[in-house]
């Protein structure tokens, strides 16, 4: 695919010399990779929409090694792109030019687990799904879950402040990350690895690194507060004939399910068609305009089922819902979740994907999809809407058989202007990365962007950490 984001010119960073290579090879024997074939997947993003040309991939195992790498790179003015599972969707996780890739793939150790508080402390490169299994064996769950769980790293999750499917219930990582260890651009290690729930001793610096997308430091370890594993989980997969009815179901659901509601997700009929066509998944209910995935998680199966059933009775008898199915067994729950979780994958099979991740007042979110359909007309192959309805987070995706610059200029800035006019955010959970950084002004005031630039300059004065990302090319 062609590069979607126009890359600026390469900044005057150093290029890797023979001495540099010798240094890294000595520091990380066998883990300073220059083989182009091994480097290839790290140079291309998950969407295969942006590509860098790095010639060096470093795989440290310890915080100390990360510290040595950054101290050296900072002195030599070598640019570095931190990389976790490379599942990021805004082109932030791959180099733009020849930045060195610093991968957390080998930093995958759990450091400790406190079974009283449910706090897990681990290295940044632990794969989310592995952490989930680890804590589930101890009767806890991770406070976040996303479709990329099999490959994303917890450090990448924290660096992007990933939202996902459980945010509605357990809140954002800003609340559940209790501690963090981070290596600054100059190699200094900042140890904020406390496992305390409360700590108001001055500025909460770890918050700066949550959602900083590798531009302020390399996260090497985190402490995360895990909820207890629910004893009962139920899933309802429902169909609705209009978005207005879907909103009514949402309100009814919040009222009737209350504290046991753990997810409220939606997809439109175009998404259902994509997962049917490209992934051969089957629609478990009658064809509808909209589908809802409702999950409940609680401590008493009988109590939860009773609540769920009276809710279902209410929405069925009032005809808000046209059809539905309920699952209580894990295997069926997983199969139903797959329909929602694998839309991203289905889209990748549909062609080039123009991906948007918008926060809006919940009652507005589908209007944007309809306006976009009308706006781009037949130039698009598909215009689909899905997302974390309970969080007011719409994923609006558009596909075309190949990258089409004319289509892109029909979509942008239209979508950003629409979002700003409705006081939304142009990135709800994916971040800005390379693709969205120059649209930051649609969601943040000039003085805020200016202050971001000052913070970047203090923490990374030479700008070696993930250059060309997150901050706009021109500061206000
Ligand atoms: P990467 O993609 O490797 O990196 C992402 C960014 O973080 C880059 O800017 C990188 O430089 C930086 N970074 C990575 N590790 C570190 C570190 N240790 N220190 C400092 N910076 C670092 N996102 C959501 O929010 N919600 C979802 O529901 C969701 N679902 C997804 C489903 C699929 C199928 C896919 C492919 C992606 C999804 N994403 C979602 C996006 C993506 O998974 C998340 O952004 C994820 O948190 C990225 O983790 P990663 O380890 O892959 O990071
Ligand atoms: C999701 O909610 O499925 C993810 O954020 C990925 C996507 O937006 O496609
Ligand atoms: Zn999402």
C-alpha cells in the first residue's frame, strides 16, 4: 500500500556508523538485528499503510539495557522508535525513515503479583493475553481487553492509553496503572513503580507517559490493578432496526443492569456483512440494521441472569429489539465476541482501510456515518460504523479496493471538521501517531499544543524519541 500520511523531511539525526553497530552488538549479543528479512515486519504497520526503512532492530531484555541504548543514542543523536506488538493503528509504531527500532519483545517477565490487592507488576513487553491468563489463574482479570490481545504488549497499551472492550466497566488505564518505570531519552531511569492505590505526593508524572506514544520515554515496566475474576459472565447479542432504538436499548440497559454491565458494543449491518464475507462468521440472529453486544459480569450467576432476563423481556416486548441470543458458556461467549472483535481483521481483507476513531456525544455517533456515506458516495467500497457505544466511541472505517488519494481528500478534513463542530475528539483511543498528528488542532487548543511541545523539549531535548509522531509538524 502507499503511504497515507505525508511524511515530513528527515530531521538531521545521525546515521548508524560501524562503531555504533559494534557498540550495540556488544551490548546486546545476537539481539542487535540487521538482517533485512527479520526487520521487514517491524518496518511495516499492522494496517500495512506506512513503511519505514530502519536497518537496525534492538531487542533488550532489561531496563538497564534500555538505559544504555538510550544514553548512547542521545549522545550520538540517533533517532529511536519504541515498538511493542506493532498493532497500533495510527502509524506510530514503525519508523518513518531510518530510526532504530527498540522492541520490547524480549522484556516479557512478570515481576510480581500481589494476590490481596490484585496488582500485577511486569515488564513492558508482556503480551496482554499472556497477562490475562496469568492473572486468571489467580482469580483476577486484566482491566483491559482488546481484539489485538494476542500480540499487543502491555507497554504499548499504556503508551497508547488503549481503551478497548472493558473500559465502560473498569475505566481507562489512567486509573488502573498504579506504577510505572520509564527510561528517559538521556538514559535516566524514572522509577515510579509503586503499587499504591493512592499517592498524592505532588505531580503524578506517570500520567505524562500514559498515551505519550513513545515520544517522551520508553516504558520498561508497569504495575496494574486487576479486578477480581467475575463468577458469572453473560453475553447478549441483539438486533435493532434503527439507531434511535439502539440508544433506547442502551439507556434501558444501564438502568436495568446497573453495576453488572461490563460492555456495550455495537456494529452496523455493513460490518456484519464484512465478517460474513471475509471471515465466514455466521450471524447468530435475524438480519438487522444494527447489532448490540452486551456483556454482564458479576459475582452471583442467579442474580445476574434474573436481571438480564427482565431486561431482555423489557426490550423484546417493547419491540426495541428485533431478535437476540444469549450465551453463558465461555465457548459461545467467545464465538459471539468474535463477530465484534474481528471487524478490524475483516476490514483488512476488504481493501485499503481509512480508519477513524472518534469520540462524540453518544446520540450523534451514527449521524457521522450516514453523513459520510452521503459525502463520499460511490467513491468508497464500504463505509461502516462500529465501536464502543457505551463510551461514546465510534469507529468509522471506509474502504476502497486500493489506496485512493482523491477519496482520502474527500474524507479529510471533512471528518475532522464534522467532529470538531460537534465537540468531539478526532482520536478517542488510538492516538495520533504519524497519521493524525497534524489534525491535533481540531481537538486541542493552540496553547495546549504549545505546552505539549515544551514538555517534549524538556524530556527529550534532542527529539530522538519517536520523531515525526504525535506532535504536529508546525507548533502554534
Ligand atoms: P505498538 O503498536 O507497538 O506501539 C504503539 C505506540 O506506542 C507507538 O507509538 C510506539 O512507539 C509506542 N510504544 C510501544 N511500546 C512502548 C513502550 N514500551 N514505551 C514507550 N512507547 C511505546 N486500541 C484500542 O485502544 N482499543 C481497542 O479496542 C483496540 N483494538 C484493536 C484491535 C486490533 C485487531 C488491532 C490490530 C489494534 C487494536 N487497537 C486497539 C490498537 C492497538 O492495539 C493498541 O493501540 C495497542 O495498545 C498497541 O499496543 P502494541 O504493543 O501493539 O504497541
Ligand atoms: C476496535 O474497537 O475494534 C479497535 O479499536 C480496532 C478498530 O478500531 O478497528
Ligand atoms: Zn476500539
